């Protein structure tokens, strides 16, 4: 009997079917059986997929056990019988959090008809359906929901906004995405810095596309990966980020021989696990975590490919040959795109790319955080749990910023045993167990909590600007920096005391004015400091409002939002006499004619017509 079972599409599944691999590896021993059983699924290598088209050994009958990859656009010769279970494994996304869950559901009527159509393509055939006509009529949907309604639409929204389509929600899609999908996409793009923040919750105007957003849209990858590429043109990080982004964009690069179970509390038995642990050995390599494993795997595979040993390398190290080939194609595409759009960059796919240094690995952790700022998790505080059984159950558990339910580290993560306090993750997914489910996260990288204020400022809540240590002026950037007490996200996780650029406020303008009077911003003004009627520090005192001349100087800065050297230069570009009168009124025995020749007291950048 010729059988084909279209049950589940492993292209979207979390783990490949290891039993199918074992069937293939049995080889000639199966020829003694009446059936020649071959698996077929999308992650299977091209060579093994082609076996279904090869002649069947004499005395055997072909039986193809397939996922719904064989549902359409594939004709297997001499298949006369199809056994259809009527089921498929569907990857469902939470439209707000992006968490995925794999659920076995009924297929659609259109898919069931396609499965039946696989029988008798060359000659007469028959389809055996393992469900009744009542189930087909009552429980099967007419068509499967389109992907645009099932997955995050961040890249779609960014591309449309960069094309000048501001009202994405009103665009006449053939099948429009859900309103929640669009709102979540806008929020994630704003956190990334691709869209400007809304000025208020009542602002009906769509947020403008930031300069960074236009740069991100040029890369053929998800926006979060595009931001990682945009930030990497420093410290010679670009080759590593291209490699990392390509590896993260391709699903199921590593072969996992273990199965994730609810009771797992230690790494799953895996013959490749020790090798991967050595790839992320210590220091920042270890803290870079699972992405470091991908980086080393892709780099080593590229070298093996240049030596003509790619197939054997993949087999020896637990890599999917097909996925490695896709990674290389994407690396080449990204490399060409960067060379076309970024000047003074000569990037190539180097087969002898050395692993990053420890310092570069630390920078890569920060770059990953910049792209994954909405996927931050913190270890469950076990010290606050009194019950021993509950503490043991939550030993490897993390609280994610957008989820109430704790999530557990994937069993094959290289950081499973060290369990760092703060992490970012590449993917969150749910496994069904009976009536409930359990959350897992994978693609783990350890981060430092003080980085959150720098790389994910929109998700941090600043409670207080500290006066001690006192704010300082950075002459290199022309900005005022201060220490703040802050929390992270809606869950208000406490962050350590950190230094950031002083948020725009009346206080930041006053502090900038103080540094301006001291001569830190414009060195030419340092000569006039002894002639000031009030000390520069008086600008940050509340009683300074009683002095009309000081108050006029402060109001000039506050009204124009002058809080950095760049904002001051921009103002002087449009009005060269800005602050001249106000500053002269603060000085003893200095005439306006004495100040006018040197005003503005800093060299302005040349303008182009």
C-alpha cells in the first residue's frame, strides 16, 4: 500500500522529528521489509528529500510519511493512496507579546482537498480520511488564516511608513492585519527608535519615521536585526553582526537531540552539548550565550565549506546543512547591501573570520540588547520564596517584562547552569501539557541592568534625577549627564544607579546654562567668568528667579529647549544674536560692543545652499 500522511509542517515546528531521521539512517536494512518508508519534511536535507523520487528497491512498496510540505506543488510518482489525519501543527502568535505556541488543530477544507489531490496524480488513486464528513463540514474552516493575520507585522509597518503611507490602519489590504497587531508593531518600532515617540496619548497623528528607521528599512531582515546592523559600524563589529543576524534569522540551525520536557531541570543529553559549551567558554563569550554558539558555528562552517568539507562538518557538529546554506546566502545578501549603502566599508564573507575578542563580545551583548530591548527577563528571586518545592520548580525560571507567567530556560542553552540575573531572549514559546502550558525562552544572552538606561530608554521610568553625584558636562558629546533612580518596564524592576543624558526639562536647561557660563561649552566665555554678577551655580538655585537678569537668561534657554551644545548651535545658526543681550546683562563693565565681535562665541558649522 502507498501511504502519505500530511500531518504537520515542521518548517514552523520547534523541533524536528528525530524518529524520521532514524528511519532514514537505517538505510539498506529497511529493504527486507515490505514497505520502503521515507520521511519528508522541510528541514530535511535536499539529498534526503530526493530519495522519494528515486527507484524503490525491488520487492518493496513506497510509503512516504510527510508533513504538509507535500500538500501542494509536489507530485510524487506512483502514489495511489493518501491517508489524511485531518490535523496539522499550527504556530500561533500572541499579537501583543509575540509569544508563540504550537497547537495541533484541524486543517482547513482547502488543505484537506489539496491532500486528497496528492493521490492519483499520475493514475487513479484514493484518499482515506481519518475523520467523518460531519467533522469536515462542521469543524474545518474553509481556508487557513493568512500569515499577515498570524504573525507580527513590524517589518510591514516600517516599510509602508518609509514609503510615505502614514495611515497603515486605513490601507486597503486584501486581508487587513488585526488592529492589535498594528498597535503592537508601532510600539515595538518606537522602542527600537525606528519611529519617533508620540508627544501625547491623545495625539492622532501617526509617529514620524526617525532617521534610524530609514536606515533599518534598507536591510532585508526584521527591524530589530536591522537596528543591530545599523549600530555595528564601529569597533570592527560589522562582520560579526552580519554573521549573527544571518544565523538568528534562519530557524533550526542547530540539531537538538533532546526533547524539552516540563520536568527538565538540567541540560538535555546531547552529544553536541559539550562542543557548544566550549564555543562559549568563559568571560564575555559565555555571557554572550547562545548567540555566541551560533556565531562560532557559522564561522567554522564557512571555513569548512572553503575546504570542501561542509557536509562532514555539519554532521559532526550537529548543524543542519540546509540551514547553514541559507545563512550563507543571507550573509552574502546583507554584505552586498551594506557595501552599496555604507560608504568607506569593504565588507566580505571571510572564510577565515577569527572569533571576536572578549571586548568585542561585550559590545555584541550591548548590540543585541539594543535590538531586543522588549525581550528582557529577570531571574525569579528565589530568596523571596519560602516553599522548598516551589523554589526547586522555579530554579531556572525567569520573569519576562510582558508576561505574568514565569518562563524557563531552554534545556540546551549554554547559560542554563549559570542562570544570570538579567537576560535577553530571542524567542518565547509555549508547550502544551495536558490542560495547561509552560513557557520557555531560548537564544539567551546575559546583560548588565545598567545598560537598559542607555539602550532601552523608552522602557525605563526615571523617578528622580540625583543631585549627588552632581550632573556633569561631557565636552566630547556636548551633553549634560546625570545619575538617576529608575525602574524598568511596566513591572517596575529596580535598576542600579546609572548615568544617562539628562532628560529634557527646565532643570537640564539650567544645568546647561551653568556650564555655559563656566566656559565649559564655549571656552571663549571662560575669560568673562570673573566679571559675572552671579556665580554660574546660581542658575540651578530656586532663589535665582528673584534676580531679573538671571531669570531672563534662564527663560531664554528654557523657551528654546537649549539643553545641549547641538541645540545651542542650531539656535545660533538661525539667530546669531541669541543670548547676546541676556549674557551681557550678567556681566560687570562689559559693553555690548565688546561682546558683539566674538558672538556667537563658537565656530558654527558651514552651511550649504
